[in-house]
C-alpha cells in the first residue's frame, strides 16, 4: 500500500462485522453495528507534542464515531488521530 498518514494520524482496517441472527431472522448489512476494533495498517510520525504509541500491526479499539472512512484498492479503512484510539489489545 502506498499511503502514509501525516502527523499523529493512523490508518486502521476495521474488523469484519459479525453475522448475527435473532430468532432465525438475519439482520441486514444496513442494520449491523460497525465494528469498534481493527488493525493498524500505517502510522504517521507523530508531532513534537505527541509521540506515536501505536505501531503497524497493533489491534486497537476505537470510538463509535472515530475517524473518516476511506476506500483504497477496494478495501475499507478508517483514518483517525491517535487520540481517537481507546486501547491496544
């Protein structure tokens, strides 16, 4: 991949949404909750005030409305600030 986030930004590939059924009813994609975890694909260099703590390959948890959705080479990604990441798992 040829993308490098700037400053304190992180590129995250969200985990796939889990298939759920309720009493035999399959929930459509539009009603599924977005996953709140993913894998860090690329990180920026940080800023003079904020050192980058996450690194490529980390599994992370992030907030429900964190980041901006982008599509690269047919794959969905989120680009967000490191401060939007809640935890490394």
